[in-house]
C-alpha cells in the first residue's frame, strides 16, 4: 500500500503541476511581451540576418543577455512559429525542469510525499503564474535557474543530502550569476551561513569543489 500511495501522490503532484503550467501558457499567449524582451528577440533576428552586435546593433547589457535568446529565435525560424510563442514554451519547459530537479533532491533527502507536493506546487505557482508581465525576462530566467540551488541549500541546512542534484544546481546558480551577478548574494549567503553554523571554514570536499567549479566557470563567462 505504501508504494501505491507514493505512486498516486507522485501522479497527482505532476498532474497539478501540468495544470499550473498549462494555465501559465494560456495566460501568457494573449499578453504583449515586455519591451525589453521584444527588443532582445529582435536583436537576435537581426544577428541571424547578418548584423553584428556592437557594430550594427548596440546593447548596454552583457552579450549573454542577447545571445541567451538565440536558441528561441533559431527554433522559431526552423518551425515557422512566432518567437514570442517559442520563448513562452521554452521558459515553461525550464520551469518544469527546475521543479523536477527540486523533486529529485527532495526524494534523495527522503522527504514525505505531502511535503514534496506542497513545495512543488508552491514553486510552480511562484515561477509560472506570479511573474505576470515579466515572464521570460532575464531576471525571471535567472530565478528559475537558481531555484534548484535554493532547494539544495534548504535541504543541507536541515542536514539532508540532495544527492547528484547538487551538481546540476551549482551549474544553475552559475548561470543565474552570469545573467545577473547580484544573484551571487543568494548563492553565497547559504554557504556562509552554513559555515558559520558549523563553525568551520575548512576547504570544501572534492565533491563540493566540483560543484563550485561548475558555478565559477559559468560565472567567468559573463
């Protein structure tokens, strides 16, 4: 019975998540994209047409702010679908991936089905519905990428192991910091607090060094 109950809870968990993400898709399609996002999509279209960033096109933000939307425009051209629709779908896919990583970390930490469902549903609403008009902007994408790291940090604060998800979460934190460097405060604060709590600043273990390396290498690209 326990296994059947867990399977039922998992199925119900992801049915609710799918409903939330579908609702976000329905909400976002009629909306006009934010001007900043519209410009970045237009800039990528012009780059694909032969224009050069920094010569023919001028953007005050780092190049990553422009090129991070290049896959959207390329996919739009291949499929013939409007890039405004493609970016919505890709962001929803990113949200689904972040939620799946969160749930895998919770499973590795042996959290109960009820706690896993509540946290997954809460973050689904937070990431998919609440952004509203800023859906798909750089800050939104950075927050989505950072969420698995936040989940891993919360589990570690409770003395629980998140398993292999911590490595992917570290890469996501590096991406978030590459997009918006001030997110380093979000990533660094749990590490500092954890060290203070343990009263030890000893060098990280090899596994932790690998995660930090993934994060720092992505950050240096900014």
